[in-house]
C-alpha cells in the first residue's frame, strides 16, 4: 500500500524514519478497524493507541485529533483506490471508456467488501464533505481524478460538461452503493446491478452525445 497519503495535510509531523512510518501506518490500520466496530463517534485516541499498541503520546506526536487521523486514513484509501484503478486499467484492454467507468465502480464496490473502515468512512463524508479538499466536496475530488484518467487514457474530450456529468454520476453511484451495503453486508446484488445500469445510461446520454 502506498504511504504517500500519510505524508500530507493531516499530519502534525511527517514521519521520516522507517519505524515512524510503520507506527503511523499501524495507527491508520487501527483506526480502520475501530471505525467499523464503534463508528466515528465512538472512536477515541485512547482506543486507537491501545489497538495500535502505541503510547498515547505517539498518537499526538503525529496527529492533533481523531479527525486528522480519519482524514489521513481517508486520503490513504483514496490513493489505494486510484492505485487499484491504475493497475486494473493497465492490465485490461477496454474497447470503450465506459468499460473504464465500469471498472471504477467495481473497484469501489470491492473496497467496501475488502478494505477495513471503507464501508464506514467511504471517502470521508461521514466526517466532513470537505475532508479531502477545503473548497470541494469529497465526491467532486473523486470525479476530478476520474476525469483526468478518462481524458488521458481513453481520449475523452476534456471539457466542463464531462466533469459535471462525472460529478453527477459519482454522487448517484455513491448513494446507491451505500444503499446496497445498508441492505446487505456484502452489497445487495440487485441494487448494485441497477446502480451500474443507471450510471451507464446517464453517462452515455451526457458524454457520448455531442452537445447540441
């Protein structure tokens, strides 16, 4: 897993030595486990220190509060998501940009099933809709990153209309996937299928069709 996300904004002090980096990663792993068990409101720095087997002082050495820890975890999850997408896109030969979007939805669903803390935190909206960026919603940040990949890898025309359509698609997919996992711990298959169908039809209508 990339450690780049733990070297950014939320940290009070950037870990440099290998032991410090490993300690911060243990804190983030502990945070991921605990938010699934007790939720964000139940999470405390004391619980996190105990789970990570570090002194409470070590927590505050790197993070000012639990929000900063969750923010760092969310950034790590976003980097992991983008890395998973890059690997999937590199290993596959897609005939159409939609196949890339389909893969993006599949990876988002897979992270709900396999990554501790992700089904609780997603990309941070449970804490703050601006957790990833002070000026933009979390989903807008994700849509921007997806637009960058679609333009670079699939040759989709880079225009405001694309980014707006992706923002709508990300919001809709996010809401429906959350619904699927509220209905079933593994994700309600019928809801997941309908969400992919809905997003496919929406994007074909707004991205494939030239503006009038």
